[in-house]
């Protein structure tokens, strides 16, 4: 197992202890770790396994199955472009392509400066306002390709 910082080990131990009396604690533990650290690398999965007795294979299976878990760090701003049927029909693939072009990354990647991660979502339940994009929980309704640059600039300006 890779070497984790003592503070991280302490936090992960506290999270695991929080759910020690739960019959099926895996999702709750992983959700808390994801919220605290932003991702769940293999060395963290191994530590959770040691602390809980849950096999690493089971933990890894959960982390890789559910799209809201990540094994790699995400950017400060996570851009989720919905490619569900309604959004796709209304042009979300073109919106995704424009984000990708401007940011210079593909879906699932993070910009070198750590500012943006581009993700594909299958449905965010916003079909009536398609195509929809979510950035850190803020939904942009009926986003057009021509507005993508402005949306990115809005977040870049926050960093200036």
C-alpha cells in the first residue's frame, strides 16, 4: 500500500468508525471519503479494506461502478454535460465537444491547472430545460454552443 499522510489516515479511520455498526457501510464510507478528499485512490480503498474487513475487490467494484466516485482528483469546477436522450436530441453532444475544444481535454479528464474536469452525465433530470449542463451543482439550462466560452470565462474570472 502506498504511504498516506497521517492526517488522511486519521480522517479515513474516523469515517470508517462512524459506520462500524451499519450492516452495509460501503456506500456511506465511500461517499464521505469522496466528499472529504474529492477522490478515492487505490491506497485509500486498501486502507478502508483493512479498517472494515470489506474486500478491496468489493470496494473497487463500487468505486468503479458508480460514476459519482472517482479514483483520480477532479478539478475545482466539475462540468457535467448531460447526454441523456432529451439533452442529446437538443444538441448536448455539440456543447460537450465545444467544452472539450476550448478546455483542451476529453470527457473524464482534468485541465493541467486543476481548474476544470469535464464529465459526461447520462441524465440529470432536467429534460424540460435541455440541453443542460451542471457545474458543481449549478445547472445551466438550454445551453447553446455559442455560450460555452462565456460559461468557462465566468469561472476563470472567479480565479483572477
